[in-house]
């Protein structure tokens, strides 16, 4: 806890620069490699495929292959952007719409009126408006990053969200976006992370983190030493394994577990002064990526793990670090698993999305950007 407080006090986001290879310090775990990327090279003729989605305080934007610039899916104001979510296939964006009301200085409420389903086409369209009568006071267990609870896509058609008002009580519901069926009540679990097959979740139970069955809400096993409450978790795409950040003897360790919660291995143990952020498992299952933040130097270095080779590679690349309770989503893996997109301010006065190739350690600038990455979709 003292480490988290120190990080929040020190991380006043500035330009991050790669100063020395020692910025990433591993103490134990899989084989450590250092493969520093050089300066950004010229972008290839086709610099990007699929679509990359970013969210900032003013708008949610898309960068799409063969489109010269970004375009807006949804503006801030009546839309609660931090609670929005992209469908797994990248075709739709679900975003709540409503108002913020101030009853008193100590009673600010987010009042939601509908969920808008917006296409991610070059000219976005609202294809569905789902009624959502809900309200959330700031600071409750439902709020996420100072906003309302995030919508979650269960598949490419079904979403789950928390329904109800402050006075009438609230519960989780799910609904098929593209049918006229009414929402049905869903099992409410305060999940930290849900497996891709939607059968298991890591959730808050009795002040700690446990593995939960989503079929009945049963706690299967409690996980020891998990960094809480801001647990960093990443599931493999086949839902067979997950990695989670743990606190061991004052150090931050990345533990590898089976889907049943059995410990398999320790991937990496960082030096005590470092923080593990932005944990992601690549869509093809071959790699894990995260950032190692050093509050002394304000460096937030990109680290790539090869799961089969059991190697942990420091790329020496600085990516944007943002705390103060904001969700960290500064890494997005390409659908084929060969590249990583991230936001950096290295060598520039404003944020820049760069694309890093995990095969040859090359990188290039894609487009100026701010905020955080929601994901990279086909």
C-alpha cells in the first residue's frame, strides 16, 4: 500500500525517455533478455491493419486501415465514455448516455438513460438505443475511474451491465443487443477479470481475490498475495491459463496459473521499487506484455514475454504512465500477435501511437494520440 501511495505522488505525467537499460530490474523468473529497439523507422506502405480504438476525455476515436485520419465514434458530454466497450469482433461500440446531476456538494449522481450501440464504420451510425434506467452516486462500489460501471460484451451480440437506481436497488442484467427480448437478470459478481470463454472470473471475495465459477457464483479457490485492489490480470485467449501480479516478500511477482487456480510458475519478479502495469496476453496466445514502472526515474518500460521460449525481454521503450485511479490501457496487441501498439511521448511534445514488432524489435510512428487504448481489432 505504501508503494501505491508513493507511485501516485510521484507520477505527474511528463515526457518519458529511455535512459538506461537498468530501468527494468528483474530479480527472479524466466530468462531475462535485453533487446532495445532503435529509433522509429519509416512506416511501411501499409502501416496498419484492422482498427485501433482510443478513448480520451473528449471523445472515443478510431484509426482504421486505409483511412487517412482518425474519426469519432462518440463525443463526451452526454456520453459516459469510460464505461463504453467495443464488441470482440470490433464492429460495434456500446456507450451509455445520460446526465450528471448535483444534489449537493457531497452528492453527485450519474444518471443513465440509454445505451447507444454505434457501428465502428468510417461513418459511424447508431443502430440501437437500449433503455437503461440507472443512477450511481460517485464513490460507490459500482463506479469505475470516477464514472459508471463499464459495459461488458459477453459475445458479439450480448452485453451485461448494472441496472437500477440508487433508491430501488441495483443488479446485473444482460441483453441481446440485436433482438427485441427484454433484459434478464444476471449473476452479479464484482469481477476483476473474466475468462474469454465467460466461464470463470477473478473476483473480490471477503477482501481478497478468488477464482469464481460464473455458472453459479461459487468461489473455487482463493489466490494468495494478489496486489489488491488494482489487480493486474491477463487470461490466455483459450482460457486455459492466466497471469496475475502478486506481492511476495515486498517484491512484485508475475505468477502463472492454470484455469483451476493451480500455480504453474513465476514468470518474473521485479525489484521492490518497480510497479507492474498494463498486463496483456496477445490474441494468438504466444506472448504476454506489460510495462515496468520505476517511480524514481518516472520510466515506464515495455516488457515482452515469450511464453513458449520462457524469456522476458526489456525493449527499452518508454510508454505513457497514468495513475490517479485512471484505467491503464496503453497496450494493444495486433490480432495476429506480431505487433504491439502503445502511446509514448518520447521525442515528441504530445502523445504518439507507435507500433512495435515483436519479431525484429523495430518500431514506427502511427498517428498522434492521447488518452488510452481500448484495443486493436480485426
